[in-house]
């Protein structure tokens, strides 16, 4: 079982929600998906962990918690439900070529939203990436001290 870097309460605090605020029905799935995105992005980082694979250093723990919450928030705002399979590429193809193997996509506002959805569904949300980068935990930084 993969580690989950943020709890429902962490997400509530990250979003600045009151204690009695209604939480998304699929918040556990969003936090699991966010944790996986964070884990993939930080795969080359070295940091101390406990027996469950959770970071023990304050800086790593806080960055991974906040990045998980940021990614979960982005998924929620873009209506990406990990329980329904994520996001689908809905861009409209305007031309294609068989021998040259090229495809041209129609560029419009819906396509831009679809691209944002794919980026978050298949990678890591920009805010989550920035949180990890600021903490020195980018995918290209292999060493991190407690």
C-alpha cells in the first residue's frame, strides 16, 4: 500500500475550510491520487522515512502534505475523479497524415481546459510542483537532508 501524505483534516486546513464544512465525497481518492503524483514527482529524492514510507523530516513532510493537498484541489477544481478513470483527451483533430504520421489539433478554450486536465490527471498539478520545487524536492534533486 502506498503512503498517503495528507489527511482529510490536512486538506481542510490547506483549503481554509471550517470544521463543519462539507468535504467532497471522493476526498480519500483525491488524496490517494495526489499522494501518488507527489511520490512519482519526488521519486529521485532521498529523505528519511518511517516504516510506512512517510517522510520523517519536517521540511519533506510539510512539502509532501501541502503538494498532495494542492494536487487534490486541482483535480477537484478540474472535475477529475480518479474513481472514474481520470481525464480523457477531448481535443478535436482537424487534420491528420498517414505516411507523415502527423496530427493537427484544433486550438480553442475547451482544448486548453482539456490540456490542463490531462496535465493534472497524468502528471502533477503546477501548484504542487512549485511547492515541492521550493522545498528542494524537485524530480531532478536527488539529495535532501532532514
